[in-house]
């Protein structure tokens, strides 16, 4: 794959920028603000700023750094495998393949794309920007939210474009801009609440403008009302193979790797092949060592080894670049583990100025006995010889947030020793625990024994505590029903609505439009809300659940102990028994609401009502553990929290 520089792509973008300025921006400004461009110097200044900003946007969106090429920039279109996003609305389901002439913007104004780490959100945004440029209908304004300022976004856009504050918002609205805001989850934690509120205000003010926002699942997303909420479809196996072929131009590495993957026949690899980040990590790792890793931890470990030991292809065979820091791979990894945890502790920080990074590294390195190196030389390695970081102007950042989380997880599981369980437990009970879902998944891969005897134990104790509270304070004496109440409350509070399909309902229409303000009571603690809308016989079923880390921990436990869990989707949408139960409980009411908190469940004393609620919740994907199985697992943990280690050490 031929590397390319940002400067070259920015220069190549200048003719497009000039054409857009001449034909689409200046005519609107001139017609809206009398005499704005009479001053020759002012007009020249504006032109220069517009050219600079727009050519930078196109250049930046044309380029991608990927670990498949050790963070050497390549053109996005050379390696982009078309991905699709879907709007999970059963009344009007919609899927869009993001490639040339995608019709996404014909159907929606305000779009929120959320998904987990490594699903390619930023790549999708850049591809949408390039499609807009090619179609010449919209002009992309691409803003990485980690660099956004905490003041009015319309004003920020004007400043970026070189427009004076005397240019009204109405003038800005007339210009066919599409606003692409990338990465709510990467906003510094201390600014996030304010910036998300500013985004919400901007979206309300620019209601007719095209706006797309991306994020991992984040507590603050509930503030964005009126956005159509999309997710990214996982890569299918054939798409993952096509992506691997793009990485080496259908060469021998991808052919051999794909052959090996087919022989594996999907053994624990489907999750990795469905995620673009892991496909690129797999290619990077396999180039270095032709072994297919089966765990997240092994993916990252093999990638680090590949980057550290990477051969300089311009030199003789087997030549490995000498490290500026003179550190071997073990010491280099140790410094990175501490840096990763420092970033995690600092609110998930992923970018620095060079001075800030030097100060941080100096503090870290000075406290590690036996390691002595210059922070500036270590930084040079991070950018050049072990390219886990990317330099963008004056900013130096982790090439991907999940790399920081991997090294932080390794620090917790390898370096904290007797404090490991304490740290994991503190993260579990943290109000911001949902931000650490990828970290928890990595920790479970790295050291499941400690994860089980800390995090999973906490989860099971929470379930037991809920059961005891319900048993002591409810008028219900049926133990099985009390167990069910405890099970369905474990993952977080939820609200269920049932709407008669034959009756028009304004609230239901709001839900279909993505307006979730009716569920604000679930987000009073800053929680992210997960919604499910589906048809059940003659009713629309709407489920909103408070997204907590507990649902992720349940998924981790389920992957190892599936027999502990109830089956999901225990009923079909057209199940006559379920429809009969609905009619018995709600009759012909046009709208019924179940508000499910631990306290409200104490007041539900009818077994049939609880069974109906449990049946309805089965249409949502949150795993529901069986209470008796949870007690059995808790007993197993309590019998031997060391997972056999103490027994092995007996008599030593």
C-alpha cells in the first residue's frame, strides 16, 4: 500500500475548496450581508481562511491511519470496505450502505451513530464526508469533538471558517453545510456535560441542517433529543476477508491468513472478524507472526510485538530498527502500561501536547526502578519505531483509544498485585463505570480468575441483596416470583410501554422520531438509555433500559456460563399466548406503562403481571441470569476466591 502525506492531499483538495467557495458560499454571504465583501483585504482574508479550512477537511477525511500499516497514513478509499448502518425502528426499519451516492441524507436530518470500540465510527464519518464532496450537494464541516471548545458551536464554525461574528446564524443555515461531529466519548470528561449541552442547543437551532454525531455508548447521549439513532452493522465474514485483501492488494499475506481463518471455521473468531479494528489488528499481527490469536488480549499483545519488532522494509532482511529510548520490549511495555493507566485515571485522556506528554512520562519513568531513558526519546519511539501514537501538528495522541485501554487493563491485571481486586471493584461501583466497558472486557480476557472473584462476585452479591430486600418488603410470598423480580431489576431500571396499534399516539410517534425525553427519569443519574421498539401482536412494545455496566458483566459471564441464563426471545412477536396475556393484563387501554425499579417491583403482587413483564423484557437483549445459578456461582467463588492457587501453594 502506497503511503501518502496529509500535505499532498490538502494541496490536491484546493481546487475543490475554491470551487465550493466561489459557487456555494460567497454568493450566499453577499446576498445576506450587504457590503460584507467590499473591503478587498477582508475578502482576501476570508477566502484564504475558507480555502485553508475546507481543503484541510477534504485532506483529513481522505486519509486514514491504521495499525494494519503501522499507522502509516494511506488513502481511505484504497482500503475502505463498505459498511452499513441501521435505524432499529420496526415501524420504519432502514439500513444504508455507506459508499458512493448513499441515500442516508435524503431521509434524515439529525443522526446519532453509536457503537462499541473499533466498529469504524470515525472511518464512516470520513467516508460520508467524501461522498458529500463527490456529490457536490453538501459541504462537510468535520469536527473532532475531543478538540472542540466549550462555547457556542455556531460561533466555533464561524471562527474556523474565518467568518466574522456579524454573520448571522441564519446566513450560516442557508449555506449547504453538513456538520460531522466525531467522538462524543473522546471529549475530556470535565468538559463533556457542557459540550454535549452546546451540541444539543446547536442541533435545536439548526433543526433543518444536516448533522451527524458519532460516539461510543455514553451517559450524556440522552441529552440529544430528536436524533435518529443508528448502529453499525457488524462486518460479515466475506466483508472481513475483502478488507484483509485490500490491506495487501490481494497478496500472499491476506491469502494465507484467510485460508487459516477458514480452517478455524469461526472458532471464537466471529466477534473479531465482525469488528474493523480487530481485522486490522489481526492483519498487523499476522504479518509479524503467522498465528491467529483467539482472545482480545492476544490480539493487542501480538500487535505490540509486531510494532516493536517490525522490520524496516527499506533495509536488508531481518533489520530491526534500533529504538531511540534503548529500551527492550519488556521495559517499553512496562512504561506503556503505566502511561495507559495514567490516561485512564485522567478521564480517558488520549492526546497531549509534546510538553505535557514529556512531563507525564518523566514522572512515570522516574518511579520505575531499573529503567532509565529520556521521555523525548521514548516519544520519538512511540511515533516512529513503535508507532502506537500519531503526531498531528502540535498534538500527539494514541492511534486508537482501545490501545490505551489495553495497556491500562494490563497494568491493572499485571502490576497492581494485591490491589487488583480493589481497583476493579472501585471501577465497577464508579458512577462512570459504563465508560469502562471495553476495559472490563479486556480485564476479563487477561485475568478471568481475579475478574470473577471481584467484579462478578460484586454483581452476584447485588442480585442477592435485591432478592433479600424484595423478600423482606414485599407482600408477595411466591419465592419464584421474587427471584424473577430480582433477576429483571439487576441490569438497571427500565420502562415498558405498550401501545395499541389501531390507535394513533403522539408519544409513540415521538419515540419513532428518536425523541426519548419521556425516559428522562431513567437518565437522572447521567445514565445512557438503550431502547427497543418492536411489534407484539396488535401492540407496539417500547422498552427503555438504563444502560449500566452490569449488562456488560452479565454478557461476559454468559459467554463462559451460558447455562446460567434464561433464553432470550422466549416468545415470537405473533405468539398467541403472549397476546392473550397482554389482553388479560392491559385490556383495551390505548397506552400502558410499566415503570420498573426495585421499589416499584415491590408493589407488583400479581404473579401474572410479573410473568408478562418478564416475557416482554425477553425482546430486549440484556442477559437475564437465573437466580439459583447465580447463587451457585457465588458459592463456588466464596469456596475458593483464589481459583485453586492457594491449594496449589499449600505445603510449599
